[in-house]
């Protein structure tokens, strides 16, 4: 096969697509080079292997450590399960691609993206999405692409295409927009309280750039793309559809118009089972080839349910729970729901309920992120759990899947802009959202519950954040925008548009669209309706707790910050950590020391913090010339005595400095363990200290001419030294 190469530009970088040289046994494969980032994308499909109604599409995104010149950690030294970042990227690629497969196509499809080389300023994720679209586009697999995505930042109100890592540090928004030549179909955004019109301008900017990338792909597909395979969808007998509709439409409509989710599901299931039982009896009485299968009847009922719901919303403007299209379900908010934790919030919206729990810990317990970029530590963590009981079902308890990781990341993105900096609030903050009940938009409820937990725990957040999910039902030129969608409206509607923010502006967006033709007008109306709902939810949150509490929970650890000089860090840590571990064992505190000498001491007991701080101050105390200490003799040498001024800080008292008169032998006048008041006379550049007892004697004598040395052995060295009235006695050996 001949190698094909195509080149364009994206944000000043070369964007090169190669085909025909590698991975030739896949249905379609491309190598995408974006700057120095290189991603291999390949797709394989097995025809006729799926009998279910579910379309088995799998999108894989694999980060190889060698792509960034790293070796995996751990004992095995090879890549393991995907990181959260890789999982989120795979999900981001899946969302705009999945709606572009034709109805009725059910063959298994697997797209694999392998990052071979990663340049931080040239996104591997966006290269992988473009590669996924292209390998599907040039293959024989039915696909209604192409699709592409771009990342947008903003500095000083200037929009930036494909911002660098340093630019993102300054940017007040980070938006990833995906779409086709005609319209946007996916948005993932984090914003620093951005107003709605500015978000729309960024989306318009992204849509123009997406169109260029899709046109680039269309050229490649037209030149090297394979003919698309045909697939068979059995036509349903119109007479049978009409017959089932006549029997099921009214009872199914009545079942749908039920407020309670569980009751609604039971009623819908009962209607479907009644119809299925009726046709099962017909099949039993038939001889020869049956005219239909029960699976066909079930598919007719599923389609009928969708049509009823969509007609009720788009034509009758009636929702299944009888709400107005812009009405939020009943709201309730509570704090301090759980004892002993550092903060908790319980948020309920209709039949969706989330409990968020706050934990505060030292900065050293932050999460280390070691991906293809530079290693970093994350000190705000938001996690989301979705147990089966929340929807009244059974199932295996397993590790968080893509959905849980995605919803957790969305909540983290929404709350991050209001989290205080670590220099203001020196804690690692972990929020865990447990969904207790779900009927749509539990991710947005987790954001509301998280805000409650943060304020209840005394975290000085910038402002409360609330989130709401918007929906859309579109019928040609007519459309209806829904506020606070339920699970059924999400499943059967055309859009899931999640918007979170403060009163000032948006902090996070996530949008998935199942239909084409969603223009700026629809997006603008959705954002306006979402803002109105967001403010209503914030009213309820602030009525429950108006501001962060001034004090942390009694069970939360307290932090004191102190500063030491950088050359003193090794003194506090000690050889092999011996000194700091001893302090920790004695006090039960946790100690973080940064490279600049910032020391953070954490404990739930203030007196233990004070004790630790005192020990560290003593360890790092700088000795100055002229200071006076009540030292202890620790060693006798021929040339003098070694004394300890304070903890591990020693000085030399030369034999000539032990008393005013001549001393023949050090041991004649002093012994190990005795107290000896001394004055520091010299500290050299290597921190070696010299001290003198003689200087104190002479100084005292000049101030008090009647002063004379005492010779009382009992009162010589065990008398406490008093700075204002020193009494010094040097005894000759054998003196009574």
C-alpha cells in the first residue's frame, strides 16, 4: 500500500496525517502528527456479531510513558490501568463520535488511540479525536463524520486557539469544543466565573476552527476512503406498528405521566408486559413461520414511548411529572448531616439526592499526577460514587467507571475556581459525593452538595456554586428547552447541557447533543434558562448556610505555619529523617516542610502544635555573639570543655576562658554534666561557636567591685542562673 501524507496548520503548528505505512490490518488507521505529538489511531469492526439493541462502540486512549521520556513507576515497570486523565480523554472522544453512527448499525466497533510522542503544548487528546474520526472516515465502517475538536483559552478577553500550558495558567477559561462541519455536538469547559455571552463567543470561535479541520478531513476521506459497507435493518410491518400503537398508546401515555420515578417505571413496565403477553399468546397459537418476533414488538413499544414523551414536551408542553418547562423540582439542603467528619452537605432535588463529605488533610497528602506532562500535586480532589441502590437496582460493586470518573471531574472543575489558594488555606481538600437517590442530573447535585459541605466545614470559598442540567427536544424548526431534566428526559431528549456557576458567572459546562442544527439561539436560550435556575438553587443553598463558617470543625486538623531558613531544613529533618520522625512520634503532629523553608504543623490538638513549633524553633535557633546561656558540660578535652547551649547546639569553652585566673587542667575546675553559664564570643562561617565563662566573671566584677568568687562546693554549679544577678563560682579541685 502506498503511503499517503496530508498537511495543514493548527495554531501555528504543523498538523500532518499519514496513512498506509503502519497498522494496515485494521479497517482504518492513521498516524497524526501535531507538532512533536504523535498519535496512532486504528479502528476494527466485526460485522454481524451483535444481536442486542445496544451499539457496542469502544473508544480506547492509551498513554505510553515513553511518549514523555518516562519509565512507569512501581515494581512491574510497565503501564497498568488507564489514569483518570486517560479515561476522561477516552470519554471525551466517545461523546462527539457516538451520535454519528447511523440508526440500526449494531456491529461491534473498537477505536484504539496510542500516544507515541507527547509535546505538552500540542494536545495528544485533540490529535487522538481527529485520528479517531479519520480512521473511521477512511474505513468501510458506516460513519456520518468527520468530527473534530479544538481547545480555546482566553487572556485579557482575547481568545486563544490551542493555548500552551503557560497560557492556560493565565487563562480565565479552558474550553474544548467538538463538532462537525455543520454544528457543535460536544462541549467540555472550565471557567473562572465567565458570563454567558463570553462563553457563546468562545463557542462561535471554536466552531469556525472545527469547520476547517473537518474540511481537511473530508479531502482525505474523498481521496483514500473505502466504500462503506451495507448493513441490513429489518423493516417493521406498518400494519403491526399501527396495531400495537392503537393498543398501547393511551395506557402508555398515562403511565408516563406519573410523578414518582419508581411508580412510573412500574407502570410503564406493566403496560409493555401486558402488550407483550398478548402477542406471546398469538405466537403460541400460530403454526408454521411466525409473522413477527417478540423483540420486534418490544422495539415498537420503545419507539412509541419515545414518541409519546417527545410529543408531550414539544407539542403539548407537558412533562412527565407535570412541571413547566422552566421549573425546577422541589429543593432541599442540609448541612452537618454526618457527625465527626470535617463537613457534610445533603442536597436533594426531586428524586435526586447527593451526600457530600469533606475531609481536610496536610498539603503533603495531595494527589500526585504523573502523566505525560510534568509531575504535579493536586490539593483539591472531588470524587463521585454512584451505587446501584440509588436507582433501585442490584449490581456488582466495582471500581469507579468512566461515568463516575467523568462526573467527579466535572464537579471538580465547577468548584475549583472558588477553592482558596494553599497559601491562604494550607490544606489538601477532598470532597466525596455519594449519590443516594437518582432521577437525572446527579452530577450537578453533587456540586450543590459539595458547596454545602465546604461552607459547613469552614473552608473560605470565594462564593457558593450551584449546577443544573438543561435538556432539549427538537422537532424540525420547533424546539423546547427543559430546565432540570429528569432521567427519562435525558434518555429520550436531544441534548444534555450541564451548567454550573456562581451568581457572578459560569465555572463549568458540559454539553452533549444528539441532533444536528443546534445554533447560537438555542445555546443562548439554554444558558439564560440555566442562569435563572442556578440563581434559584443558590437561594436555597444560602438560606441553609449563608457563608463559610469562621471556624473549622473540632474534628478537623488545625494548621500553624512557620518559616525557617533553607539551610536549617536538614537540621529539622535530621539524618535519614531521624529528627523529624522523633518530633512526630512525641507530639502526634504532621509536619510538612517545603523547599523554601515553609513549615506547616498540623494536629487536632493546639497544645501539640505549640509544642512542635517550640521544638523546631529551638532546633533552628541561630546563636549570636553576646548571648548568655546556662550551658551543660558534655565533654572534657585538654584544651577546654565542650558545652551544650541548647538542643544539639554546642560550643567550645577554651581552658583559658573557664575562670579569671590560670587553670592547669580542665578537669580541675569542671566535670561532665555540670551547669556552666557562658557568653558567646564568636560564631564563624561554618557555624562553629566559641563561648566564655571568664567573660561573665570579668563583666560581673567590673559592675560590682566587692564581687568575689565563692568557694562553697554545694552552691557552685547547681544554682539556677539569673541573668539580672549572676553568681558564679569556680572551684579548685579538692577545695572544701
